[in-house]
């Protein structure tokens, strides 16, 4: 098996362990709107989709651009305010990125998070310069589990998807990376190892401090 040329990371739940804070802010918004949506809906079923894809499911009706933008700002600003005091990388992340770069593996982000959330995490962790490619929401780009975000990241890197490894925490995200043609590592911050494996993850890790031997050999020889 050829060694990967690129590693493509999701953001929420993959670079940072923040899904509980996202769930809290979604639940607060859902309660205000009179929705019966549950934490499992947000953290397991809808994770990886864009906010504009989630709102019609949340409200059970079409949602216009103006209303969607206002609801997204309400939810995401509440999330950032709540998570800011806790912002921290998943254990071992920075050293792992150093190792990947040292091995000549290129880095990218593939995330449905809005640009403000991406900047909040990457700037806050001092990682903004580590990822030359940021594949995010754009006109005509579907959220996960569609392959668009991961496929665009590979295209922007100039690396065939089969020579990329995706890092994901959500079932939808694993399915997205697999649909794009990537091998996938699942982070155990939201879903279980069994759920991630069923979605197509080949490996499962709790953090970046200790990799399974087969993944270590795949990435670093």
C-alpha cells in the first residue's frame, strides 16, 4: 500500500473536543424555536452538515437565506462564547502535525464549519498557518455525508483522494471521506468505534498521542 501524500482533517471533534459545546448551543436554539430535536440529532445524525442543511430538518420547513443566516449567527456566536475558555487541541495534535509535515505529508481541512468558527479554532490554537488548504461551505458544495468537502480538499492539494487519509469524528464525516475515495481514521470524541467502523473508518483513535501500529506504519513507514 502506497504511503499517503496528504492528511485531510475535519475541524470540530477532530482538532478540538468541542462537540458537547456545539450540542449545548444547538439545544438552546432548538428550545427557543419549539423544536423537539435531541442532542443525538445534532452530535450524531446531523454533524458534518452545514447549518443551512440542518435548519430545515430542525424546523420541518423551508428556511430562507436571511432567516438561515440569522439563526446560524445566533447559534454559532453562543457556541464560540461558551467554548472559548476551554479551547484546546486534542492531545498530541501539534506534535502529530509536526511529524506529518516532517514526513512530507501535506495538510488540509475539510469542514462544514462556517468561516468564523474555523478562524476561531485555528487562530486560537496558533494553527492557522499549518493548513494551506481549507475546504469549507461554498455555493454548490454539499455538506457531509456527500463527498464534496473532502473531494475539494484533495483537488486543491493536487493529490489523488486515494493517496489521502481523512481524519473524522462523525459518522457523516467518515462516510464523506470514504465517498471521496480516502482511507479514514475515526476520532472517538462523539461516536463509538463500532459506529465509525460501520461508516467506513479503518482506524479509531482517542487522541494523537499513540497511534495503532498499522496506522503508524502507513503514515510514517
